[in-house]
């Protein structure tokens, strides 16, 4: 479970769309406060999903090969296949030169206008729109195995939430301690991601999808 949560947490924190949006939030007026709102909502989503799973399982993992355990593995397999399919879809759209229609993508495509118009409400809504819910769903299926009587499992759950938020926390703290240098670097990062967004999305989704599919197939067949 710990290894799976680390892999999923890395994929979540490296997903480019939330990073690009967060740069715009930080670049706006009172960006640090709005950044805290963004991070708070982002973390709340992760904690809520994990809390719901733990509430359903009672903090005790289902026995191996039991219907709940099998259902979690099947869900992980489906999510893995879905991520691979999404990566292939984005790749084909990019090769044909067509823009990928996604309502959330537009929030990170116009740095000038977006940074001028980011409100506290937008800072709270963007994490909901840009949260990679498929990856979070894979984390939820993994958390089914958590045993809250084991302190190591509790640490793993807390660590996952922090790891999945780490890129946002690093940018927020960088802006606090070195605002001018951070602003230049983050603007460059946004410009780079704008040019390489599609390969980054395809790579993250494909790698995580292959990992989830292989792990769930192994568990289902052994």
C-alpha cells in the first residue's frame, strides 16, 4: 500500500494543470493568501476522499480475496486502463493538431488575463476542477487496505496527502521567502509547461496507468 500511495502521490503532485493554475494564483494580487485557499481546498479534497474510505472500512482492511478486496483491485484496474486510454486520446489529439476540449484547461492557458482576474472564489474552485480525480480514485482504492491500528499506515496516509500537495507547498513557501526570484522562476515554469503540457500529461497518465494496471492484475491473479 505504501509503495502504491507514493507512486500515486508523485503523479498527483507532478500533474501539470494544477501547477500551471497555482502559478497564476500566486501571480495575482494577494497571491499568497489565495494560494493558501487553493492549497486548503486541495488538501480538503484529499482528506475527504481518504476519510470516506476509512469510514466505510472502519479502519480495518478487508480479508484477502474477499469481495471488498477484489472490488478495490478491480476498481484500480479500471482506473489504470482509463488513464492509459486518456493518455492515448490526448496523444492522438495532439498529433492531429487539434485542441483537447477541456473546460478546466482554459483556466491555465492565458497567464496575463487569468492572473489579473483570479479571485478568492476562483482560488477555491480551481482545485476542485483541476484535481486529477482519476488518480485520487486510485488512491482511494488503495486506502481500502489501510489498517488504522498500525501507526505506520496512519503515517503513510498523512504522507500521501503531503506528497500529493508538495509541489504547491514548495511554490507557496518559495514565494514567501524569496518572492522576486520565485516569481521569475515560476513564470518560466508556466511558460515551459504551456509548451510541453500535452507530453507531460500523456507521460504522467501513461506511467501511472501502467503501474496501476500491472499491480492490480498481479494481485487479482495470484
